[in-house]
C-alpha cells in the first residue's frame, strides 16, 4: 500500500477497511495495479460480457426481445448477488494483498 500526504482519508472510498481513518495523518490508499485490474474485471468487464452473451443467446433462441432483456438482467442480478455472497473471500484477496 502506497501512502502520500496530499490526500486525506475523507477522500478515500476504503477508509474504514484500512483502519487509519481515525488517525490525523493524511494518507491515500491505492490498490496495486494487478488488484485494481482484477477489481475492474470483476465489477465491470465480466458482467458486461455475461449480459451481452445472455442477451444475444436468448435473442437468437426466442423471437421475444423482452424475454431476452429480462433474462439478461436476471443473470446480471444473479452475478452481482454471487459477488455479494462471496464478499468475505474478496475482502481477503483485496485487503490482505494491499499490505
């Protein structure tokens, strides 16, 4: 974890994870590049690809566009629900590897 003095914990989105939000020292928390890329893939890239795959697959199998959209959004909701259920695992990966 890299620290700098130009940004305080109030600007940090992970201020309660690092345990330094109560200190008076101004710090910025930054993820290592590999973890940042992993976080972007998990939260944006994979869901987009999953959404498009389900949308195209159901559109090809069924003439009803509303059904394709409904299925795509349902799968997307399930994906984020699984991510939420596995939150403890992701916290171990992202918080432990920051140090």
